C-alpha cells in the first residue's frame, strides 16, 4: 500500500505529506492505506491537550446546541473575541453575545462559520509561524474564556466522553491527557475546584470502562510556561496535592508546562521552583515526575531540551529540535527517554512544511525511542492517530514493523506502573494478533 501510493504520487509529481494537512485530509481518507491504519490497534496517545481533545465537529454539532449557550458574534470584534463561547442566563449575557439558537435561525451556515474560527484551515494558509500561533491562542480563548465552554460543568463530562470515544473508534484505548485544572462553574452559582475536576475525569473514565474494559486514562497536571514563578509554584503545590489524593490509583502521573515555547519562559527560568520542589517532595516523601514540553522550536539557541533531560523528564514533548544535540540524542537512547512526536501539529504550526524533512525520521533511524501523538486534534482536525500514522508511514517510508514498534512504545513509555503496562501490552497484543489474523485470512 505504501509503495503503491508513493509510486502514484511520484508519477503525479506531488506528495500529500508535503502539503498542508487540511488541504489533503479528505484525499487521505479515501485511500486504502488510511482505511487499513484506521483498524490498526495503536495502543495509546501520550501527548494530548484539554480543550482541544474532542473533534471540532462535535463541538459545533452538539456542544454549542446545549441550553444557555451564547457566542460573541458582533459585526466587529467588540470587547470580546468574535466566536468566544460562553454559557449564561438570558439576562446575564454580555454585550455582543447572542444565543446560538438565534444565530442558527438567522444563518444556517453559522456552525460552519464558527468552526472556521475554532480550527486551523485553508483560511490560515498565508499565516507565518507567529501568526498561526496567534490564531491558535485565539482558539483557546474562544473556548476557555471567562464562563467559557471548557469550564462549564454541565458540558465537561459530555465533551471528554465524546473525545475518548473518538479515540476508541480509532483503536486507541489508553490516554494521557495534559490537563488544566481551572475551576468550573454552573449557572446556579456552583463552584468546582481542582479536586472535583479530577473526580469528573475519573467518572468519565469509569463510565467508558463499562463497555471498553481495557480503556484507561491518566492526567498530567499542566501549568503555563508564560506564567510567573509564583503562578507556577501554585500549580506545583496543587499538583502535589492531587497526586497524593490519587496515589493509590496512579491517576495524576506528573507535571508539565504548556504554551508556545518560543514566546514563553525557558525551562531554566523556573530553576528556583524546580529546586524548591525537590526539597518539598523530599519533605513530603512523595514524587511528581516531569513530562516537559521542550524542543518545539526551530531556533538553534533553544536549549530547553538539555534542561528537561537534566531535570529527569520522563519523556520529551515534541523534541523537534533534538537533531541539533547529538550527545543528548545518545543519552535519550541510553536511558530510554521517549520523544513525543506530533508530525501534523509541527506542520500546521509552521515548524516544518514537508514532512519528509521532519527530524523524527532521523530519530527513528538512529534508534531514539519515539511515540506518535496528535497534540491538539480539536483545533488541527487530526482526530485519533490514523492521520499522523498515515503521513509518517509515507513521509518516512515506515514498514509494518515500525508501525508495530510505535504502537508498543505508546504503552512501554507511558506513565503506567509496571503492572499496568503488562496488562495493557497483553490487551494490545491480543488486538494486534486478531487484526493481523483478519488480514491473513483475507489473503493479504
């Protein structure tokens, strides 16, 4: 399948993984290779963010149609960002916000117009790296703003159940979520703190396990890279508390800082906090592993990966510029530290245009442990992992052994305990054997 597609694209003098994902997505879906990969047991996804977890199509087809949903939809931007979503009583909606039911009644195309503001799409073709990050951050404001969609308690569980069932349909049964723990609200004045947020995630996990017994979910507490030392320390102390509460279930597995790396603080900037944390963890006789986002940059001067490694990060989120540091590459191999590779995300956020030139191809060939992830599928449109596997298979000319290794890596390099990994790998192996057997039975 791979060789046939490459021969076809060479004849046509074009190559879809070198074109923007949104422009070739429908074409990808029509290929036999994509249908093949859709059914491949992929194990887990280890790099995935809250608020961009479920498909954008679910949000506009279901989420915004819930009662009390309003969208800022003025003729100009006004005081709020156009497309910003919130839930309000009718008499409490801010200026510029209109009920979704009224917007749809006035314009049947409204959901699609809103969707274009919530995703990276053809309208963004001319944007540079800096401009695309501006749009990217605007999307999060549209869903995470004050009284926004992402923290509305009646919608919270519905959103994440839809997200996890989307992953299950793509043959992914294990999820590690970079989670924010912002307080949630409802329209009756209810307040839901970080402990309650974790409880709701646990309830969603258990609900899905009733009909998918192998499904599991773990959370990586995520602070903001652009925050102050005081703000990050507050997040660290909250993460310690949550990890201790859920210690017997290994549910809160670690800590990360998220946000645009080039625009935020360096990892070294927070060194006083990391040292203070080390003393605090020793005093409390507990742990808080790191899963740092680092190396998501084109700059040779970005050396955050070194600090992530020296601080003991269990994996490296993106690690895009790792190729600049060959000694560090050798250390990752030696100590079994995996790179979370997100090819479609890296392309759409303008770190690389032609995925044949993505450095992860070299990492794989040199034996650096890697896992494939989708990063922000709600914004990028790469729901599940089949799209990322498709572009990687063609761009890096992967064979079935490589695909199998990547799937296994997603469990081996996870934050599960050793016992949990054994159980998950056994479940995955059963799925893999059945999938291979089905294709053998069909004469493939």
